[in-house]
C-alpha cells in the first residue's frame, strides 16, 4: 500500500460534510442509549458531548475533530456508534467534533483562525473554554484517546504520555493497526524521537508553552493519554480502519 501523493504543503484529500456526520452520530448515539449534553461555544456554535455509563469498571474519554482537516477521527466515531461496538466494562465519555467550524473550511484552525489544539493552557477560543468547563465537571479517566491525522506521515503512529508507572498498550496497538494500515517507522516524527511508530514525549508541563488537549487531560483528568495519528495521505477507509482498530485495542485492554 502506497501513499496517494495528494498532500503537498497541506491536506488535499477527501473532505466530509461535518453537519451530516454529526447528525448521523447523534442518531446512532440516541438509538443505542447514550446521554447527550450540548455545549454553547460561541455565536452560533455548539459542541456535542456524549456519555454511556453502565457501571463499568473502567472509564475512558475519546475526542475527535479538533482540527478541521482531519476527518478520519469523526468518521471512526460515527462507525463505533453505528456498530455499537464498545466494551461493556468501559464507561465512555465522547466528544466527536471539537472544531465544527473548521471542517467546512477544510483547515486545521477554527473559523477565527485559532488552532484549538494549542489553546489548553491559556484558552481564548470559545470552543476550548466550553470544552474545559465541561471536562471539569467529569470524573477522572483511566485513559484518554485523542483522534488525529497527519498529512505528512508515512503511516500510522501514536503519542503516549503518562505520569507514573503502569502497563502500556502502545506496542499492541501498533501490532494490530499494522494489519490494516502502514506504520510510520521513522526514527524521528514531528521533530521527536520515535521507536516503532511510538512517540513518548516528556510529561513535564514546563516543556509545553502551548498545551494541546492531551496535555490538559494529563494534568487534570488522567494519568495515561494517547494521541492517535492516522496517515492522511492514504485512502479514507484505510485511515478510518486504523483509528477504529487502535481505539478498540485500547478499550478492550483496559
């Protein structure tokens, strides 16, 4: 399987109608008994949040769509909800699209030109403020999964960041994803050392002048956070399959 070669200087692959995708996500979530909370996030903007609590022994949080040129995560969430394929022992909190104004523009930033994934230390964006306020009302999570894409990547890779010791599922995720999508085996990805498609950056808050969502979660709601990066220069079904496989592996292993 080879890269499509469409992305030069940015993402020029397939796009999605995010309004339709969110409508389909809502229909599937309601059909399967999820609870919703809609967050006002600026003039004319709302964020959907969902939760499924059934007395599970573990708690997990999943988010997608914080960058408007990364559609595979939103479609993976839609597939999960339509398939209703979540492990019974895991209670789930879900934000399917954190940047609804970025997708119609097919750009990383929101409609105001802000990269929402750099807003979590000093939040100026209404979407980020609303999201943080909601997160503060939620319990701690055993793991958090942030679904992303990288238009420059040679394959799937992930970030794992955690505080304290404990087992890691990162290698197992890579092993399973490799069955459906190429893995980026570069020794350096995004200017960070990588081994076998896994980046383990510092958890020191002083190392991040601008916090991404994952870092806020690590400092406030979890001790173990993963950012999953699908390769945007591959066909959409491959990217969605990579994300679905990774999330299933994570949740089943909790």
